[in-house]
C-alpha cells in the first residue's frame, strides 16, 4: 500500500532548503556515486551530443545537477524554492539552475533528452499527475526520465508505519495537528501513476546508499537508534545499524531501501 507520511510542520518538498547554511555540499554531491543504480543509469542513458539537454526537475540544493554538470552533461536544475536556487547559483556559478514550478515548466515541448527527478512528485498531496505530465511534455520523444520516489518497503510497512500510528495517536491526544509531508509509494501504485501520465517503464531499481556504513532509511526513519553522530558522516549509521543493514541486505535490498527509481520513456 501507499502510505501518506505526516509531520508537525510539513516542508512541502523544501526540507533541504530550510537549512542550507548547514549543508556540506561536497558530502551530498558524493552521495550520487553511492546511489549506484541511479548513478549508473544516468551516466548510461543521458547523452552529450550537440543540442542534447538534461533537466533535474526539483533539484533542491542541486547535488545531481552539480554532479552531472561536472560529468560533462548540459543539465539545468529547477526548483520552486528561490532561496535554495539563489544559494546554489552563488556557490556554483558554472551550474545552471533556475526557479520554476514543476506544475508549469518554462520550456517548450520536447526540450530535453534526459530528465532526473529525485524525491519530488511524492510531495504533491493531490497526487503526482500534474508534475509527471509536465515532465512528459518537455521530454523528447526519444528521451528518458529517471524518476525516484520514496518506497513503502517491508521494513517501513512492518515497523515504521506502526510506530507512526502510535506517534499520530499521541500527538492527537496533545491536540497537535500533523500535516501531510509525502507519499511513500508501493511499487504497483507508483508504476500505475507513471503509466497514467503516459510513460512506458523500461527498468525499475531500488534506491539506497551502497555503503555498509550509510543508510537513508535507517538514518531518517529511526533517528538516534541507528544514527552515528561521532563519525561526522552524513547518513552515517552506528554498529547496530550496520548489522541491521547487512542482515536486511542478505534478505533483499528491497526489504529496506529508501526509494524506487524508474527508467521511463514516452509511450
């Protein structure tokens, strides 16, 4: 099942930009290399021919647009959060980044050969169809989209979701109203949304950090239980977390991965 996550003050997809002064850019850019499947597929499927352009749709603070620019691609990042784009432009003047709304991208039809959207469309409470159809519109007929959303993996279904239910109940007793933050998609629901938006799915893969000492899911979902602040490493997990991750990997990376990436083309 797809699960709507709630928090006290929703970031509306702008969580990263809310604390950009604390961001270690190079550490976050380095994460691209250890999101192995997404990284390898982007380098394989995006092209560098004259006139071939790529877009990061919802770039946040721009780790993918920076990384792919350095890799030689003609890529532009867009995000609705102007403060984050301003900071990105200030720190990386050679990187192209603009303020834009994914519901109405300022580009003509078929403008981009490749697109990547990482952790964006799940923040639309009304559903992802409007931004997905806009990405479909500006993608070339022979273009490719890599789209990533949070995945409702077995660990989240069996452990994190019941913990959230308890937390929601306790907050309601305190009179605290929680706000929608994001959907965590089941595989079937996510693929059906892509199909409805006019995409043909070529490949799907799991999204996690291919480093035994790092984890998106364990770090974000379970806080200090698995976090290792002494290591000074973003998304670094402690010895217990590394043991749990190794155990879950032995079962399947799908059992605990943070996201799902789909490689899509127009039908």
